[in-house]
C-alpha cells in the first residue's frame, strides 16, 4: 500500500513523501511580507493558522489546483480536507463571526466567515453551524460540523463530504503574489498546532469546596501540579489549605498558593494574611494574586491592586515570584487601563477553545497558566475528590514544556503518564533472576572476562543480584554460595522475574 503523507494527503508537491513545501513556506511568507512592505502596510501576515479539522486530515484539493474549474480565480482559492460528515470544524484564528449562513444558495453552501485583524477565513460546505453572527471566537474553538454530502441541499457546490477552508488577506493589493484574486493565500504552509493541543504540563487549583482529596488518584496521570487557595479577604485562611498542602508535599505534588482578594477591603490585612499563611509550609510554584471582586471604581481598583501588590512583595522580601490571576471580564471592565503587570499571568477563560482570551495588556506566553475548565465539568472524582466536595474541579494548563516548567520552578515533574523510578534500596538495586540459558553462565571474581571463574549458574537457577557494572550488564550476586561474585547477563540468555 502506498504511504500517505499525514500533512498534505500525498497530493501537494515537497514533503519527504510527496514533495510538499515546508509547513511554513519561507518563500510564501517572504513574498507576502515584501508585498506588504512595498504597499506601506508593514510585514505582518497570518504567521500561524490552526488546523480547522483534526491535524493530518487528508487533503483532497490543494490551493491553486484545477485552474480550468476556477477561471475567475485562476485556481482553487482554498484547501479541501476530506472529512466524514459531522467532523468538528474549528476556527483557524481569533476573530468575529460575520457570516453564518444556512441558506445553501452559494457555492460554499452552509458556511461561516470569520473576520480577523488582517483577513477573513471561510469554512465551506458545513452540515451544522455552531456559531452566530457577532460571536467572538478563539483559535481552535468549535464553529460547526463538516458536511458536503451530495444529497444535502445545503452543501453548495460539492462533489462529496469535505471542508473547504480559505483565508483572504484584506490589507494587501489584489491579487496577492501568485495571481489569485480575492487576496486568497495557501493556508497549508501556515497550519500549525504550536502550543495548541500539545499541553505537556497540566494542573488543578483547589479550595475548601473541593472536599477530601487524594492526590494519588490523578497526580502524574491527569495533572502534574496544583495551586491551592490559602485564604481570602482580610486574612481569612482557607479551612482545608493545611491538609491539601501536607498531602501535596507527601505525594510530591509541586504546588503554589493563591489568595482571593476582595478589592476595597483592608489591603494591609490582605497582604499580611497572605504572607503569613504562605510561609507555614514550603512551596515551589510561587504565589498568585486572585482579582475577581471589587467594590471600587476602575481607577481606585487599579490603585488598590498596585498598592497591595507592592506591599505583598515587600513582606515576601524576595521569597518567591508573585503574579496576577484574573479574567477578561473583570480586568477589562473593572480595572482602569494599565500595563502594571508585565510578568507571567494566570488567566481564567472557561471555553472549548485551544487558547485563552487574554485581558487587555496581557500576553499569553511561556510561564503563563490558563484555567480553562471549571464549573460544570464534573471531573472532580476522576481527578481525586474522595468525598464532601464539589463535583467540578478547576483545571489549568501551563504554557511551556516539562523541561521549561522544571527549570523555572526547580521541580522534577515528569511527562503525563510517566512514573518515577522506584528508590534504590541501601546496597544497590536488588533483583531476582531465573536463568533460562541452555548453557551454563560463568561466575567470576570481578566484572570482566579476564577475571577468574569461580563457578557456574545453570538453567532453572534463581539467583538474587545487585548492582550493575559497565555496559555489558555485569551484576553482582547478592546471596548464596556466590555472594559478592559477578556474572554477565546477556540478551536472550536470562530473564528478569521481579524486583525484590
């Protein structure tokens, strides 16, 4: 069977299989950027578009194909992805829905158009539309289900199930380099997952309403770190934070603490309480200032936050990093415009999107955390709630790799699903081994083939071994008549049974 390219479906000329160009074609990017510069529009282009369908979906018609079918545009203006009907279709970029048409009277049939800062994306031949005109959507957010079936009158001009995905630039001369009208560009070199869908580091955040918790249930399987609410308001300590912290330390869960601030109350009590409770137990991930509540106007809210943050940092005296937590609604509407917080942030944006919606002035970059799921997910028991708690759990994503997280926080988390090596007992690692060799195994005084032979092991013998020496797997015998002597375990000659 011929191998199919998972990127381009074997149709587009350059990858190792089908000679398709690189995912981000330097030539295309440079051409468009140069065109923009010549037109006095800067060099910005849609450097990353996110897969509208599952990554690797087969391409059935590439950009620019079949010019005889599309004489006006000199070729196919988009990319067709061969999909089953009702495959999820996601937005390729953040923007505003300007068309969500169900009338099926145009070539695209049921389709969605999203307006972006530099262009418009089009999603044609949908079976179901999951958004409405005026909606603000994020890159990766579900906007519809694919269609294109020939027996569906809303499919438009379609020869079979697929998604037509298209991107048109709106601020460069028409046509764009390459000759295609409507400013359409080839999206294939721009498709990427980036941080999207590749979250190496996941976390949870907890407060008293999460009930009795067992970290061993979900730690390392579903998440690698935790944020624990230490208190709120004018010095009120969370009733379960001590137990959570003790258990996190015992289960080797890296954690940090956060304080739910009530802007307008006594900021000195807030700062003193946060500092005191934080110092009760050792932590690794720093502290977060939670801003979701205020009784003040926007300017006074900002002044309160700045004064409180300044005071908290003075009390901590370099103990750890601090950073803000908030959400778009609060920060943009309740806090006066500012650029006070420029370090890593923790943002709440509960959504099916693959990237968060950031408050004004905040940038989602390496080091940031995103609370992407909360009320209504019903996952608390799966993650570790044993009893007396809410059925939901706040789930976090960390922007960064496992290695970046460990360097930043001086931790030793592992990729999800990996367990740490068992501790080596005093005297080295011990094993039981059953010899299955048809020939006897030599036992020597030292771990090398020139050492004196002092005896033999035979098929069926069970021997307890310890310590490994060299690349040839020389192992010291732990007990019995050959205790302290060495044997070399060859591939296919012996078999491990179990660690002792």
